[in-house]
């Protein structure tokens, strides 16, 4: 992957903007807003996805594949950290002296002069951002936002609003979340991840502390997650609003019932108790709602109205998303790609599946993460009745000798419930054969495993 050059000044006027990798959730959201502002937008991506199709409908010219001929003569080029340094469009832009800026710099450009709410954390960012946006809209605000996933009720991952608020999902994976002028920071958790970039847990947590210190108004931060607790101790003099199940949480969760398809819970804040029921399942989503609630009441909104507004949130794309029912088997997809996320998603799925079996088709993401966390992945996936493990989605990394999806399957204590399938084309039939009426199949990972869903549905018809 490329190392972003954050020293590259952002032009005062981006002009014609070309996105290399325009189909990604963050990139497509930025492109959508720039199109709405009247900018000419072009781009390229490896696949013709729904994000690409939606941008084309809005007027973007998008090429499939990366080639010098796709660059044209833009005023600005936007890239992500996942880009390979040999990308021909990237190299040509550099040789021509065209400003090449990182995605986070483009997003920071959009948020200039806005009151920025930045949501960070190893997981829960997309859902928490969606909850905040949904809550603000229900409360009569009109925020701008860029999220890492499509908010189901809005059918969009970004929009340009009329109020002074701008809500974003801030990416910690490469340190780019430090480049925003943040007013309010929400830290969902500081669970160890991206240590390939940071080098150590201490460095990872120190970066979160730096991010939090940059918040001009206040920081909402988990009271439960050990990493967040350690970061909180580094935030001397900051205005904090803690949330979670801990006794000392200022926004305190209790009586969480995640046993069904909708999670119920109580929030206690400033001596008052408020009851809620979400439209989505999972103990983790009660925690996400508490964080969003902390942001809304921190902004001055009425607590009861804030919780009611959050409770209308109907989920985001690729977060426990139902795609079809075939032969009595429900097929879902989920973005979870860290052991903690996997465990949370599967616990929520278990509450919904009832007496049926839960069959997970898991695609590991990144060689480094798989090597470091194979045992933890196996422990999390063990919540399933059966697991099909695919090979690794490399994303921004070069292959590592001996590191494959088999590391995860070999880490299972009960080998009878795991099936390592290296060949993508074989996996749908393997999963379908394991399933009976009343079961759930869930594809899981942040790579391209979602593309297997149509093949799974077809395999269930055989």
C-alpha cells in the first residue's frame, strides 16, 4: 500500500476531482458530496459495484480497472491508503505534478467551517455514526455526513445538509483521523487493531489520546472497554462524557435484553432512567446506542427525545443484512472483521436464529491481522454451529508465506465444525450442504465475501 503524503497541501479549490478507488464506502461518500457541490468527478475502480452505479447516476464518469488512460486531466486526485504504489493512474498523476491528496484530506476539506462530530474506534463506527445521523434528523437537525456504510432508511452513505453539523466516521487504521478539526469526538472502543501500522498497543492508544485531545468541545468515550479506560486516564482537563455498563458511567446502560431480534435496555443519565428498544439486535448495538445518546445529549438535546430518535435507526448496509431466503435458509451478510466484532455479530445472530443452526462463511482480512489473531478468530467463530473459512482478502498487503485462512481453521479446538475451503467457487456448495430449513448462513468479513451471497442462494436451490 502507499504511505499517504499528508504534507501535500490541499488546493483551495479542488476543481475536477479524480478518485482512484472510487467505489469504496468512504471514497464514494466524498464523491457524492462533491458531485452535489457541482464538481466534475471521475474515477476508477476494480469492480462495477452498486456504489459505482449510484455515482454514475449522479453524473460521475467511472472506469473499471486502473489504466493511465483513465486519468484524464483533473485538477486534484484523491487516493486511499489501500492503493498499491504501482498504480498507473497514481504514478501518472505524480509525474504530471497534479496534487494527489489522501481521502481524509478531501474529507477534511469538506468539513471546513462545520462543527465536526468525528466517530472513531476499532469497531462500531459505522453503526454509531448512522445512529447519530438518524437521531439528529429525527430531532429536526439537517447534518452533513459521510459514513462508512449506507444508512438503510436514507439509502445513502453521505449527504450535504444545511445545518452547521457534519458527522463522519473517522478512520484510525492509518492515523488519518488526526487530520480533522474535530468539535465532538466519539470513541466507541480502543480494541487492539492495526498494530501492523502502529507497531505496539501503547502507540495505538496514544494516537487515540491525541485524537481525543483535539476535540474542541467534548469527548464521548466508552467506560467499559479497557483500552478506552486507559485512554481516558490520558485525557487530563478534557470535558468527557463516559458511557457503558460500568457503575461510574455518566450514561449508564443496564437491563440489556439481547435475546431476541430487537435489543431492549435502560439508560440512566443525570439521575433519570429511560427505556429503549432498537429495531436491530445485539448487546453491542445497545452500547453503540449509548454512545450516540451521549453525543446527542452532549449537544444539548433532550434525553428522552434523543433516545426515541436513536431508536428509529434501522441499520446500515453490510451489518447483519438479510439478502434472501431459499429452501427455508436465511442468508445474511455482515462486515465484521475483528475478533471482537465477529463475536458480537454472532451473538446477535444467535438471538435471532432461535433453534436453527448458524453457519458462518468467514473471509479473513489482511495477512497481518490473520497471523496475529488466528486463535482469537477461531474462538469468536466458535459461536457458530458450522464455519466455512475462506482464504485471506489481502486488501493493501503483500502475501506472507505460510499465512492463509487455514491458520484460523487450524486454531479451532473442535475441528468437526470448521471447513477450510481455499477455492472460492467451492465454498457456496459446502455451506449450502451444511444448511437445513430454519438455519442461517451469514457471510462475514470486510473484503469481498458479500459477492458470494448470490452464489449461496443459488446453491441452496440445488
